[in-house]
C-alpha cells in the first residue's frame, strides 16, 4: 500500500490518498514480465513496475529503478534502450495479454452467455494473478495513447481489449444473441464494470481479490447486454 499526502484545492487541508499498488518488492521481486523469472532483467521490470504504478512513468528516474533492482544505472541499458522503452514494454505486455484473453473468450465453443461468464472470470483471474501489472495498465494506460486509439498515417494501430470486445459483441448481434445498438459503447460498458471495480480496489474501497466479485460482475454485464 502506498500513501500520498495531497493538497486539496486552495485550502490548508491535506487529503490522504491510499493506493493498493503492490509496491512491496520483497514479494515477487524476482518475477519477470517479459523476462525470465529470477534474472536481472526480471528484477528491473518488477522494480520499475512498482515505481511506475505508484508515481507514473514521468515521475520515476532511472536511478530510482536501478536502486530498486539493486543494480547500477548503467546496467539497465544493457537490457533496455531507455526508461521509455522499459515503460512501454511493460504496458504492451499486459495490454497484449488482456487483448488475447478477450479473443480467447470470444473463440470458446460456448453459448454467448457462457462466453460472457468466461470473459469476466478470466479478466478477474488475470488481475489477481499479477495485480501490480494489472494496476499499471489500469492506472497509466493513458500515458500510451497509441495502445487504445485507432492508428492513422504512420502511427501503428494496435489491437486492444476494447477492440476485441467490440468484435465479440458485433458477432453476438449478427448471431441474434443481443439486440443491435452502439457496440463501441456496449464494449466499454462491459469491460468498465470490471475496471471500475478494479479502480475501487486500487484505491482501497474494495478488499480482496477481484475473483470473489466475478459472479456479481457477470450478472451486471449480462444485464447491460440484455436489458436495454
């Protein structure tokens, strides 16, 4: 848990903001994101991840990352071209993982209702499996706009969980499983039910793993899709 002391508006008061962001590097500090567990690169990734989640990419220095990983500043550059390269690689790893998760749920040999349950359950499980990495995606995706906005011109277009969910719902409309509507909005609402709750967990308003709330998320998502 991280505690921030933040000034509130123009008043003399100070608000205390607590975040469940997984800064404890003693637990799982050897676990890699793209690197093999237990390697120096894994320690760099895990150390940087905790710092990025807590302070944002711009608020963290290479020196801080090196200190967290227990190495010299120069050693980082043997594994990553820059701090930006490290930050983007971590974000792209979880972004790609979540996108694949949605597409896997959509491809399951299940009725559409079962696919929704699988999607919600798997999303929660992914969050619980590596909450620190999931929180990074949740709280700081806005730092990487090319990952969730359509590419144009020379800007590479990346696949995304929202795009995958949109296509899943478009197929459901075509198959007659749900009524036609604003599919982009529906996809955002479907994922948003889980993500808003995850935000509440990050700010310590919800306790415990997301998986315990999966049945409630599942019912809420289905209500959004069926009762419009």
